[in-house]
C-alpha cells in the first residue's frame, strides 16, 4: 500500500467519529466537534458520547461500535485511562485513522502515561491504524474542508500548497494567525505530538507524494530516530523544498522538550549539519519559517545568487542590500546596456546603479515600470527585490507595477516589500501574491527569504553536479 | 537659549506657512498642505503659492513676505533652484524653523545641488534658523497634531513616548505602518535627510530634554561628525534609552548612502563598538528597533538577567528559552518555595520547572493566575515572558490574566506573546499595553526585546559602578 493510500483515511476521510464530542464548551470534545462542523466538512459526522442523544445538532452514539456506518477517521478527546479501550473499539470497527487529542501519555511525569501509550501503540500497530498524536492539537486539511483539531479558527487559514508539520500544537497556533497577517496558503497543518506510530519521516514520505503539497515546513523539538528522518528528508528535499525550524538549541529548551512531547531535543548543531547535507533549509524563527515557505510556495527557483535591488526609497534599498550581502547573496553587476538605459531613464538625483533608487521618479509610473522591466531582463540578474513604502504621493505605484512584476516573476523570483498603513494596498498585495510575487512586511524579511531560496537552489545544483560526476 | 527653546518653532509652531502648497495632487506641495490639515493642526495655516488665491480652502499668499502674521515654521516643497531665495525671504520674515522637503542638493550627482545646499546653510546659520532637511519627508509631532510631512497617514500613528529620528524618510514610512500592526506609540518622527544644520547629535540633545520623549530610536546611514554623536549619545543614554539601527554594514549599501543623503556610512563595526561603550542599544532589523523601543516605552528596567518563561503551550516556551539563552539571558532558577507551590498547583502532566508550561491547566484560570503570580513575586526572577497562542478552549485566558500581569509589571518587566487570528484578543492586547505590558507577535520577538532591555539596564549599572569606583 502506498503512502497516499495509507493516510487517505486521516487526510481525506468520508466519515468521522468524534469520540468525546460534547455540547459543553468546557470539554475539549466540544471544540473538536465544533471545528469539524465549522470547517465545513462534507462527509458524515458521528458524535460519540454515552451521555447524550444529540450533540451540536448531530445524533450521538454511546460508543463507536454503535455507529451504523463505516467510520474512516476517529478523533478522540476523552480521559487518558479509557483511551486504550476506545482505540480497541475503533480497531474492531475497522477505523484506519485516529487523531488522538488526549494528552498525558509518554510526556507525563508519572508511570501511567507511558504505559498507556505503549498499549495504544501495540493495538494500533497490530491493526494497521495510523495515529496522529497522542498529545496533539490535531490536523487540518484545507483542501478537504477538514478541521480535525480543537480550534475552529484553523479553517480561516488560506488554502494553498504549504504543509506544516509540527511536534508542537502551540507552534501551529502561532503560525496560523501569522499567516493570516503576513500571507501564505496552506494545504495540511499537522500536529504530531508524541508520535505514537506516525513520526516526521512517515509524514514526509506521505507529503512527498501529496499533489496538494509543494512546500514542506517542519517544527521539530526532538526525534527518536534521527537517522531515518535525515535519510527521508534527503530524498524528499530533491523533489520539494523542506524548511525546518529546530527548537532546543540550548539546554533549558532541550530539557523542556522531553516533558513536552517525550523526546530529548539534543544535538542542535548535528541536526543543522545533517539537514544542510540533505538540502533542507534551516531557519531560526517562526516568521522566517513562514516567510520562506511562502517564497517557495510562490516563486520559481533562482538560477544564481545575483540580486537586483530596486527601491522607491533609498533607505529600504540599503537595508535589503545589507541583508543580501550578510546572507551570501551578491548584489548583481548590471550589464553595460542596462546601466546605460537606466541613466537615460532616471535623473541624476536618483541612485542609478544596483541598488537602484527611483527617487524623484517614483511617481512617474511609466519610468518606474521601464526601470523594473529593464533590470528584470538583465542576464546578470537572477532574482529581484522591489521595495516601496506607501507615501501619499506614490499611492498608485503598486498597481502600476503589478503587470510588470507578474511578467518578470514567470522567469525569475521577484520578492517585494510594500509597507502601507491600514487597509491601503491590501487588494494590490493580494493580486501580486496570486501572481506568484510574494509581499513581505519589511525589507529584511524580503531579502532573507531570497537568501533561503537561493541556498536551496544552490544545494540542489551542487547535488546534481555531484551525481553527474559520480557517473563519469 | 536652551535646546527646547531652539526647536520650539519646529515642533510646537503656532503658525505654519506651506511654501509650494498646491491643489494639484501631482505636486508634493499638495501632499504637504493635506498632511497639515488632516493632521488636525490647531494653529494658523498659510499656503504660499504665487499662482493661486486659495489652496485647499485656505487663503494663499504669493510669497511668505505677504503673509500678514508671524510665521513660526515654514514647510518648503518647491523646485531646488529657487530654495535659497525663499529661505532668504523666510529669514527676513523672522521664521525660525524650516522643514525643507525639496531634494536634489548635497546628495545629487551634479555640482549644482551641493552648491545650493551650501548657500542655504550660510543663510540659515547667519539668521539662527533650524533646518530639518533638505531631502526629508518632514517631521511629525503627534503631541502637537503636527504632520509637517508629505504623507497624511502619519497622523494615524498612535501617540506615545517613542521618538524616531531617521536619516531616511523611507524608513519612517516603514516603521509607521509596522507600529499600526505591532503597537508602539510615538512622540516625534523626524526625517533628518541631508542634515544641513540639524544632525543626529542636535536632535538627541533636543530629545534629551523633551518631556514627551521617553525612548529615542535612530536609523543612521552615516554621519559626518561621529565623535560628537557618540559623545552626546553617551550622555543622553544615561537618561533615556537610545536604540540604534545602523545601515551600511556592507559595501554596497555603504556606497548607496553617499548618493542617498550625502554621507558615507562607513565603519559599521566601529559604530557598534562606540555605541556599546555609550550604553546605546544597537539592533539589526526594523522590527527589532520598533519592538525594543516599545519595550523601553512601556516596561520598567529589569534588575538582572534572570528570566521566567511561562507558556500555555510548551513549544512557544521552548522557543522563548532558546532566544533568551542565545542572547545572554539566564533562565531563572526558581526558589524552592516557588517550585513547591507550582507542584501543588499544576498536575504532573505540565512542565513545572522554568520554563513552566501550564499545559492541561490552561483553562483553569484560577490556577493560571496563581502560577503567574507565584513566579512573579519570586526574588530570583528579574523579568517574565508569558506566552499563550489562541485556541478555542482558552479564549478567556488573556482577559483572565490581565490584572495579574498588570500588577507584576509595576515591579518588573513582563513581556508577552498572544498570537490570535482575526480580531480575537484585540481589545485585551490593547488593555495590556495600556498597562505597560507589551505584546509581541512571536515568542522570538518577545524574548529578544527582553534581552535588549536587560542589556541596557546592565550597561547603566556597570557605568554607575565605574563612576562610584572612580570617586574612591
């Protein structure tokens, strides 16, 4: 059975039982059933609760055994001591996917938790059931209107091609609201929790073949089988970019990891080195994780590291240049032809070499477009950063540049930064992103993602070269 | 004459002439007069334009000489070649402050620009006129409803006690919209541009005594008299925190600086070292500049570097710990008493040492409050980071913690991160910030500002100690 088939009941179920579903908002089961309903799930929904005949308008069943039809996915949010029993009932019912929300297993500071988790592992492995969790916030598949979590608001996240796999549910609750502010469309959002029988490597293999995932982003605390993770990541990263944020860099968070999801974080530097070897892009902040994933989601891969920086305000251009150079990018030396053309276009009051500052020409849209287009086709330029902060006099600039930027973005990556107050430029920014031109809130963030996608493209090229040489 | 008096006509004018004011939105003068009007300026407004009898509803005058009353501040946005003549007219009129928007002077790639700027300097120095600019976006004083810039939207920025002084107007156009999203209240926003006769050191001396400025943030490209800047900064920083973002770290942006505002950036590392010596906090991104200024604006100074991290989701706590340790902070060792009390309060499913994860107790508000309060009074804790991402089940958490956090913030700095989708928690976050508890969008940003305010407090203490020893 292929990986897509193995996880079909988890990510594309036709029917769902919510064990522990409740009409009482003080119970997690209430939030689980609400998430499924408000997520707009199109399949069948079966609340399971021995104390209620109806939950949130749906007929409820005393046990999963009593559900009259087939159940693909069981979401479980009940006290931990009855979980093994319920899991066994799921097995008997023929359920193939479980999202186990309940916490208090391997990560607990007592002896009962780990023991219960081993029991669950034995049953589910015996019956070939995939378990997401325990100790997870759940999973979300925006392409299937599936919100199998305890937070209905995950369904507000924009649909797209980024998948996020996180050991920490809190991290998913951080990235989702960030994406609502800063952009980024998601496919699957997955909280692995204690990884009873589904670990990072397994999910990577699934996402490798998932046609709705183009970019994979990971938040890792610690794993038990790092070797397998690196092997799988190394293979998958040749096909799809993987961006990793590894927590547990220092001793305190490392120790905390054990109590959180049951694994030591450990060996931060080893992780980084191994990921680099595997063509995996590592980042060190949640914003950069999201920003980089968004760039991979939208941009084509750059053919080199030579960047053109064009700004409407020189200060922003200087910041972008600093960040580019700090991250190993080159500020492109434009061809003589380009330089000549720009000198014709821009008055001597502007900065006319790369970085190019349009200065006083910033409200002469024809000139702005022509400058951007001229630099965009320069053969010495592998990627571009375009920056313009809103000022009352340049209000039309984003709209005026959109078509030009879209056209260039078909050939090479174009990242932008258009800071603006209130709701100004919202529509324009959305249009740019829908045309594969990502927009970032600061010049630093725009330049940094460019460095990350260049790094990935270079790593791929160097692997390909090595492979070719090995054949000689 | 004291500094406050010297700059009174610039920052608190009773009457303003806008030279070049126009009803034509294609002219910068249109945006200048609009900014003054929409900013709600309470004093007298005199448009100066030889071709119009009225501009935007105000009677216009052919020249500043024709204005019937005294003019405190002249905002000038006219072609560069007539600027010296108009400046002389201002001098004759008795104007003591000029905001010179026009560009194309010292920074221009021709010989005319620098010559014109020298002429302006001679006249204004002779008459004791202070000039902000030329080549500036202007200035904003939110405490005087004064928007002497070409962007009316600066008046949307929240009023507060942070002043921003920037060589680049673009940078002000970046920070203002960021502050609308991420918080931070401003006093003065000042674009220095070419610094004809008002440089960073002068403005620092002014802000040193300005009762409406508590924190000073600077964006510097390059200055001509670095020694004086460091001397003044060193004195001012003992009274008010100064946060500096220095551009021109690498060669390209360094070169760009000359063409932008007429000075080489140069010597990045020397700047950093000199600022450190002067107790000035240096940062390397626009977000961190704003975040740090906001922390200084709201928080009391920490007495040491021992941090307590309390989270509702362990993943966020781990991230915050990593950032703290990476930036030289210590994760506090809680007193035996505190540890004991927390073990009574939290079940063994939570992480009960610092970092503390409230885990399953996150919707038992009484317990949450008690944990936060217990840690807040621990004598081993100098500052706190509180983190909770919104999840449907913990919606009341911010409201429930607000009073406790407010109380602790009177004694020691408390920074927080409460990621939430859409408009959720907006009101709660505003209330926290109005009670001196800053809220940040990510755990990294929360922890990083704590590192910066600790660094400043440590630098002050070490200077004080040195001063005491010198007296022995």
